[in-house]
C-alpha cells in the first residue's frame, strides 16, 4: 500500500486554552485580525473579553458575526471583504464560523470572489492569511481539514478545497462546548462519528488515516451519550472535541461517502442541520453498506467495541435512540418528493462522495435511499 498523510496543524488542547487566542495571534506576527464568531458567542460577552485581550497584545481586531445556520455565499463574501485589510483570521464557533473564516482567509489573498474557487474551478491564492481556529461544537472537524463548505447562489452545497485552507493553529477548549444544547450535541457528535466511520471504510481509506479515524470512533462512541445527557461533564466534552478533531484529520485524508451524499443532497432541497441529515442518511444506508464485509469495516466495528460489522446497524440505531435523535425531517421537506432528492444526489458536486463509497452506488440504490429518506415524517 502507498499513501500520503496530509499536514496536521498544531493542536493545543485544554480547559481555558481559548484565553490564549490573542497572544497566539500576536505570536504569529499578526497586527490586524478579523474574528469570525458565532453571534450568540459574541453576545455572551466573549467578544468583549477577546477584544480586550487583543488590545492588550497591541493587535487591532474587528469582529464578524453576520451569518446564521449553514454558511451562505453572501456571508462568505462579506467576511472576505472584511478580511482583505487583515493579516490573520480567527474562526471561533461551530462549523459555519470555521468554514467562513477559512474561506475568507484564502480568498482575501486574491482579487476574485469565493465562487471563482468553488468546486476547485480555479486554484486558490498561494499566500493565504494566517488562521487560528477554535471550534465550539464537536462536529465538523473543519479545524483540521482542507475542505470548506458553503451554500451557493442556487441553494446547493458547494466546496472549496486546498491545502491553503488549512489553519496555522487549532485551539481545543472543552469549556467552550458545555453550553451546547443536547440536540445539537447529538447531531454534531453523530456527524463527527460518521466522518470517522466513512473515512475509515471508504475506497480511499488507508493506514495513515485509520490511526485517527479509529481513535475518533472510540472516543465518540464512549462519550456521546454522556455529553448529551450530562452536558457539564468536562471529560465527556473533551473526548467529543478531540474525537471530532481526529475525525476531521481522517476525512481530510480519505473523504466521506454515501451518508454525506444524502445529507448534502437534502441541504440542496431545504434547510436542515447537517449533523441531523448525516445521521439520518447514515442509519438509512448502514445496513446496505456493511454487506460489503471488508477488513476496513471489521476494523471500524472493533474501534466501536463490536466484534462483527453486522452489529453496526443495531449499535448505531441504539446510540441514536439513547441520544434522543428524532427520525424526522423539517416541515419544509413536505414540498419535495423522493425524485427530487434522488436528482440532488446525482448532482455533480455530490459524485465524489458517491464514488468513494465502498459499495458501488447504482442509480437504483439512489432511488431506494431517496425513497427511504423522504418517507420519514415531517416535524412541525
């Protein structure tokens, strides 16, 4: 076997490590910083505390929180414009904040807008702004990956990829995650679990990433239920944050597969939390997937504490039950059919995930998966 393991940024882990953001930016040579921060975090007083720390370090800091939900093109463009006069970008928050920060730091180094680089249509500028990423949810793993996701002008999920998007420093602070509500903890945690699982078992899986993927599966399987039901448990929160980070390294090397084909396609139809969509897609396809019965599937099962891959569908269903996952789609999906979802699953931007799946995904499989997903009840 031959493989290459991509660059892993410097990672600092510990309670209170987010207090070093300003000092770390100064140490990286920054004199002018843009902080992309979730709005509720900025309103909580964290923004004011950070501003004071930047001022104490002699670093000028502006804050951008003009976004909500999944990253949208207008927010990415606004953050890019704000970053053009800076020399470092901090991403502080969930996956949306991190992805917006990564894109802004890259695109601001050139003259073009984000759409110029979507789906790798053109290479990214080679001298991006420096970046510090501080995740506050244990989910996307964007802090360690070279991929960014945003919603394009037609409502479809697009991606910008390249080593230029990777950060200079990751700060993992479990204390920043304890206020995440139980449903978001579950959705984000399952997203991270699927990242690790798909990276460990798809056609691109290799030993260089399995180290991280298997460690992530063990951490997440062990801690997710506790983090959902006892949110102040800092040990569980730390395991979740580290597991999501490791899963991000795994997908940076090996990518994802069929569950993400479904979740991205769902998002192309109507707004839905990415973690929930991914979890639902994973459950709907896992029984089909494990029929492949590969050595990689067996190794992933063992990483979850199971003896046989055939046990995985029951294990995942039980974990979702214990974490309170409601198998339903938002009411907006009532306007769409299985044919609509199947069409989105066949869209060009979703084909890399389809092709990487360890089993060949036929058009008949897509139709069956779409029918299963759209048969789910709708929430009010």
